[in-house]
C-alpha cells in the first residue's frame, strides 16, 4: 500500500491531497487548491497519478478551499465517482466552490480583456472550472454520519470523527484490508483549538499504523483565547471611540461566524454600544443559513446565549450586504462600523476594495484574525510593509493593523500534541504535513522528544509506503 502526498507538503500549507493506492483501489483524501500567490496557484492541476478514470472515490475532511478546490477540476476532466463527507461539509463546500468558480471566471475575463487591449498573442485565459462542475459535484456526494464506518471500496472503509475546525469538519480513520490484515491510516485534517467557540472540540483516536498530522501552527501556541478575546474587545472599543471603520478580512465560513458571535455577546453584555456590522459576503451569508440549520452541532456556550435571546441576531445591527451595489455603498458608510469581507488572506474578493479605500486612512483599523500564507497580500499587511500594492497602485499603509492569532481555527502546538497523545502509544509511522517548514520541524522535534517517534516531513510528490 502506498500513499502519494500531492499537496500541503514541502513547506506548503495549502493544496491538501493524498492518494491511497492499494492493489485494488485508488482513493483520494482531499483535493485542495493551492493558494497564496501565483507560484502556488500555478500548481492547481490534477494531482499526479490521480487521473479521473483511476480514482475510485474521494474522501473530504472538510469544506475549505485548500482541501476541496481541485475536486471540480477532476470532475471537469471526467471524474464521476462517489465523494464521501459529512452533510455539513457537503452544504458548505457547495457555497465555497461556487464562489471560487465565480471568481475564476471573473479573473479569466479580466485577463483576456487586458490581453486584447494590449494586443497580446497567445491562448485565452480559462478558469480551472465553472459553476456547472460544482453543481455536478453535488450529485456525486454521499453524506456520512460521524463515528460510523462506511465501506468505500472492496478493501477500504472510512470513519469520520469531530475535528473541531469548522462546521462538519472531521478527522478520517481509513482502514485498508490487505491480504486479510487490516491497516489503519489516520488523516487529522485541520484540527481546531480546544478553546474555539461555537464548535464542539476535536475527538481523539487510539490506534493507527500511519498518521498524517497537520502542523499549521506546529511551532507555537496561540495567545490564550480569553486574552485574545479581551484584546479584540479593546480594539473594538478604541475604534468605536474614534468613530473608525473596522475592516476584518475573514474566511466567510467559520471566522465570520466566530467574530459575529463575539460581537453579539459584547452588545448583549453592554461592553460597547451596538454599531452597524456589515457582512459583506454572499458566501458568508449563505454559510450563516447552514449554521442556523445545524445548531445541534454548536457548543454549550452558544446554546446558553441562545436561551438568553442573543440569537437570532438583530437585523438593525447586523446588516447583510448581498449585492455588489450594497458593497460599493459601504465606501460611504461612516464609523464606527465593522465590515467583514472575504477573502481571508486578502488575495481576492470584496475586502480588496475596502482595503484600497482605507489603507491610507490612519483612523481605519484592519483586524487580521486568520492565518496569512507566505506571499499573500494579508501577510504583507501583517508584516506592516510601508507600501502595499492593490489593483496596480502602490498605497501607503497608514491604517492601524491588529493581528489576533488567538482567533485561529487551527490548533496550536499544545493541542496538536494532545490530539496525537492518544495515538502515540501505538507507535504509528507519522507524517507531518500542512505547515511551513519551520512549523513542521518544530512539531516533529517535540514529538521526537516526547514520544520517541521520528516523523517524516515529505515533499509534494513523495510516496509513503506501509
């Protein structure tokens, strides 16, 4: 049995994809899109060795684009097999991928328009896929419940457990029957910190022969959540007093709901007077409907606030911005107000227009609440570069920048070690992926010291044999 690592390796955080190859089956676990700049995005091709006619099935850990973004590409080139994941992931993936398809089509149109204007020769730009491929994906999906083993092929079964990263996210326990013997491979997927609000905490496993473990924050812990929340409250209070605009680049699914949850709590507790909060993301607004329809999966703190009447949200304070026209109108909105818009790494979407209008405003507050990959515009803002290029213009960064890593939906080093602690006694072969090289190496060293297990740090294209 072999597992080919097709993404999120060699220092890459995005593009997760693992191809399980047995004597009888080929099963792909995740097929994510590479993100973070042109060099990374150029890798968005069909995973090597995973041609559509060879893949028997696809298993998805969760809905984020860096884990699902190449699935419609496989469908475009002929894949029509089953796709297994949780019901919540199916719903959220449709929202995320339809938005991705729309942005790709729009980007291709812009590139071709520019090429015609400059009389450039060469092939026309094409999107990786379009909305029809995403729509067809919905017909291929097979919802799975947590904790139940599902037969995927004649020799492979899989079971999902809670990963605590986003609604419906799971770690996948894959069991392969080879020559009458079972081998267990565990894919952590993206793990959430145990203190993350709204979602239930991750669950743990005790047996595995091979483990693929994420390491996005493998070199450090986040600031304690309570401290981060207090810091967030102080930023909001300061911006309110200054009548400033607050711009929050958010991943529309997960982080946006998290921020609004805390604002609703602040308003209910009278920590700050209510002010307009604009959700400037059609994708984020659709995600709210999914969360509303699956409130049984949300944690005890949410249920307690709901009983106090904090939810559903007040429409006078929390304002939906669905169309491009309402988004443009926010340029004239006066502070204090908050605008939540995608994309989370500032590499596209409506947040770019808001940043373009406010980067040189010293009274604006840019609140970074998620991971910013190397090469992304968000990373340059976090690094407080003196000048930032948007839409071809170089702008001075005069706005106030706040980085709140403690709001991350990724587990820090301590939680990653805790998740692995119940598997460590089985002495599995360990592969650390989904992290930059510093983070991977730091987590591997901690595991070596703590559990006497030497981890493998693969490059994209490496094959792990079991």
